[in-house]
């Protein structure tokens, strides 16, 4: 029997909610047999698209769609230097598309290919925020009323940066809540000391309002020095968090040993990780409780399955990163991993937005705090390319790229 091969690979970049998403379509030697994958790196989406269309696509042509494992390794080896976020995102798009094809050929959802479901749906957490604690409490109450039990709480965005944000747009002024030297350069200023002291106050208020009827999460987003991060982890212990996320930047992950030795706060990290050498020690040393990898950043579902298996043996649960800069196809791939793997933790979801349903068809249903796969073969998703073209993506770097301390020091968020 003649093996089915890759006939063409192309990127589809669209921004239905304003943040560029990268979808990769793989067409095969079989008429009408194709797959879709997510290769989103929103801050460099057009660069990923170029990597797909100029390099990876032509390289993949003629290769067998069945041999995903071999193609993934060959693609990684094809650049000699180890892939970074851009090339991994390109590879993720192809990798997920090949799993989509494999599911279609087998007539099965991808989770069935891997051994079936451990649960019918994935519990979801939502993002509650507020410039005031009253506003935050109102937003938490709204999600509780909608049936969500897991809620991430932030007070004024990451690092409290949005507090007083009306004056800190695009670097027009330093944050009025922050005193900076004369002549400080533009940027998004925040005060880490104010932020660190506000977090326990925020959690105390939310617990006072909702008790232990809901599970709370918080994202530090790498805004503190290592010692202040350790102090925060100790300060939030009384509030019984589901997890505390990105307490430290990748550059300081060795500090997690001290966090582990001194606190019992459940730790979630790794959305910024690219290479196995970043997550291996955290998992094997049992320094973390939830893996938060952004799956396109490590090259797709093929490596993510391996990470999930490693985590299972070390008591670590999955919480794949799923914010608004993962395409609905990426969300669906995460969801298949989540209903399948025994060591599932939680699914992050920021809502589909107003326009995404016009572009992406087959969106998973979300009911009473759970996200349900649609049971169709492969991922069970389609993209309307005409609708996608209504939301062109521009080259953009999001505001996240210019964070500064009160004295103007640049911060890696
Ligand atoms: C999260 C992440 C996101 C990222 C953002 C970067 O927990 O989902 O921290 O908010 O910062 O997606 O573009
Ligand atoms: Mg995060």
C-alpha cells in the first residue's frame, strides 16, 4: 500500500480577538485528507508563519504522515542548533496537524489514539481581575455564578501593573503610583514591594467573601526577586491556593528548591520553558506540582505527551498554558491531552471572544465549569479561511515587552 505523504504545508495567521494566532494546515497525497495544528507564538506570529512557509513546509513535503515521531526528531535535527520558541512553534503546527490526520484516518478522536479518556471533560479555571478588591470580588462572583469552581485572582493585572494604568499607556508616563527618577524612560512601571504586600490582602478578601467554596490560583508572572518570591510563597500559605504560578523566572528556577523546602504552596511553572533541561530537574526533584508548558513552544503534542508521562510518575499534574494567545485548535489539542492523561490538573481558559466562533468551527463546549471535547475524529476542528482573512494579523509586540521597576530597571516578565 502506497504510504500517504505530505503534499503541502502552509500557515494561516489570523487575529479574531486582536492577538495573532498561527494555524498550520498540512495537505496530503490523499484528496481531501488534511490536518490542522496550532503554531501560535503571538509576539512573533509572522516570523513563525515565515518559518513554516519558507523552511519547515518545503522540508516536510513528501514525508510520510504516519511517522510523526520520526518527522518530529528529524525536524529538530534539521536545524542543527536546538530549536527556540519560533521554530518549535512552527514544528508544533505541523506536529498537531499530523495527529489530526492520524485521528481522521483511524476514525478516532486523538485522545482515543493515546489510550482513551480518564474523564469526560476538563475542569476549567477563569481569570478574575480588578483595579479594586470590590471589582475583583464582583468578577469572581460572576464566574462562580457561571459555574466555575477554579478562579485565578489578580489585583490590577500582573504585578499590580495596571493599578493607575490610565497614565501608563505605551510609556507616556511612569505609573503615578510609582515614584521614578526624573527623565525615566517609557515603559509599564510597577512596584514589586507594593505588589508583594497586596497579594495576601487580596486573597484574604476573596476567602472572606467566598470561603473555601472555590479554589484560588494566582500568577506572580515572574515579577519578584527570588527572595521576595520566597517571602510571598510563605505569606500566601494560609490562603490554601490551588496553585501559585510563575513565582520565579526560568533563569532562577534553582530557587524552587528553597521554596519547596520552606513552604507547602502548590507550585505551577514552565509557560516560558522551551528546552527539556528546564523542566526535567523540576519534575524529577519534585519541586513543582503543575506543569504549565505552552505546548507550541516545545514543538507540539508529541513532546507534550512525553512530558505528561514523566510528570505522572513524579506526582506532577498538567495545567498546559491556554491563554488568549493559543488558538482554539491549540486549546482543543490541550483538551484531548487533558481528558486522556490520568495526571490532569486544570485547563486554563480566557473565553473564545466575540469573533473566534466565526473563524474556528467545532469549538469545545463549556458547561458548568467543564470543557468537553466534541468526540469527532482527530481534533474535530475546522478553520474558515475566508473568515480568518477578515482578521489580518500585524507584526506586533504586546505591551508585555517593556516592564520596568520604579527606578526604570527593565524586568523580564
Ligand atoms: C498565563 C500567561 C499569559 C501570558 C501571555 C503572554 O498565565 O496565561 O501568563 O497571560 O503572559 O499569554 O502573551
Ligand atoms: Mg502565567
